[in-house]
């Protein structure tokens, strides 16, 4: 799961993912905003707004990570990645 670490973006907001003990912690501007733990092979939110939500890793055909899907949040490696899905679609698409 080391490929999940580092900087991700939700829109233009930078999120930094790092392991802290047995939790994958997401920080924005240095403040922990989400915490996930591995449960039954899945990353499950364990605190706050994302408590109980699954963090899904979406991969490209070659197996590399394309984006992270957290309920209605899509995290990408670049701000506003045009190749990432838009939750709920756009304009009825």
C-alpha cells in the first residue's frame, strides 16, 4: 500500500496520506482530516466524517493506481485530473 502514500488532490486541495502506526492518516494543511485502518483487506474509515466509509483504490489496466474513491470524494495525483470520474456525473452524463 505504499503506492497510496504522498500527495493527492480533491479538486485543488492538497491531501497528504501517510501511515501513522496502524492507521492511514490523511492530512490537509497539517491537520488530520481522515483516518483509515485495514479491516478484512479493505481500508475503512475509523474516525470523524468518514467513519465506516471504504477507501477504494481504482487502478488502470496496467495495475497502477489511477485515483482513490472515498464515498463522493475522488482523490487524484494532480488537481482537477480531467481523466478522473465526476461523482454523480456532470450535466446528466
